[in-house]
C-alpha cells in the first residue's frame, strides 16, 4: 500500500483472473510488476506455462493460485522479489466464509533464481492434493516453505514433492512454520496432514537444514522426508510437535539424520 495526498491505494496485481474457467497463460515475458504477478482467484482449469518473470519489487510473488482447482504450472522461469510460487486459499474470515480450497495442483519443471515454493500463509480455505516435481532453485530464503499462523485456520493435506535441486538456502531447504505473523488470539491453528518430500539435494543452508515445528494444539501429522541430501549446514534439524515423522535416508553434512 502507498499513500497519496487524496487517498490510500492498493498496488494492483499484474495479471489477475477472477472466477474464470479454462485459463491459459503461456509464452510470455513479464517485467516489473507492482505487486503479485500472476494471480488466478476462484478459477478452475488453470494452465500457466513457459512464462519468464523478472520483477524484483516489494511483494513480487511470481504465481499465486488462490482458491483455485485443477491447476498446472510448468516450464516457468522466476526471478522475483518474493515467493516464486505461493499456493493460497484466502485469509481468515474471508477464507472461512467462502471456504473454497486450492486443490489438484501440479507444479513441474520450474526454475527459481531468488525465491522458491511456498504454501500460505493465506490458507484459510484449505489446500490439498499438491504435486511438485523437477524444480531447480539457485538462491532463496526457504526452498520449500509452509507458512501459517494460529489465527489462519484451514488445513493442508496430501502433498507429494520430488526431485528438487537447490544451491543455497539461507534459512532452510524445508521449513514448516506455523507461527507466522499471528496476532489475533491464536484460536484457529492450521492443520497439516500427509506430506511426502523426497529426492531433494541442496549444496548449502546457512541456518537449519530441515525445520518442522508444529504447535502443541495442532501437531504436524504424517510427514515423510526421504532421500534428502544437504551438503553443508550449521544445524541439521529442528523439529517438534510432529506425529508420525519418517526420516528415510536423510543426510546433512555427510551424516545420516534420525528422527528426534
């Protein structure tokens, strides 16, 4: 948001489809968006393919499907100032009132120069059935980032991710964060169930390689990390409040990591 002498104004998204069916965004180059760049909302049957995005302004998310169904994002090249792809489903009361989940999403063959893949934090309508594969990350804060807070509500379930290559991640190559900017009382924690991430490599993490921190009142359930290799990190894992955690062939700093 920026202020003028007359009023307050919201920065607009670059491309936004609202309540549409059979959406195709293909073979474009996009530069210098004022806000989120491709933002389909309440849409069904969405394909975003072979788009190059170079936009490093504030909050420059690359592609944010929100409360959408049957989404394919493939062959993308992101150089953006915020999340490359952020899967969303509405925020707090609006998300609960409408209650439309983002579901049945495939993301594949994407390249991320500076930021990578996020779920949340606006996920009050729920997110489920997400499939991500064959993506490359150059440098980012978090490679695979799940973020919500105790006010957001909603749920996240059924994610399968495989064959991810990352060079440098400042905070973590995998990070479940459930306390992201919550300040309204903490009465609506998000539920996380059934997540499998496998075949991930990362050259360097500057903080904790793998983070999965649930809340005591909303633990993370059924998390599987398989064939994960982080070559260098100050700390291997930070995990708590996880039920049915599986670490299968997880290696950090050349040493095998077991569940805490």
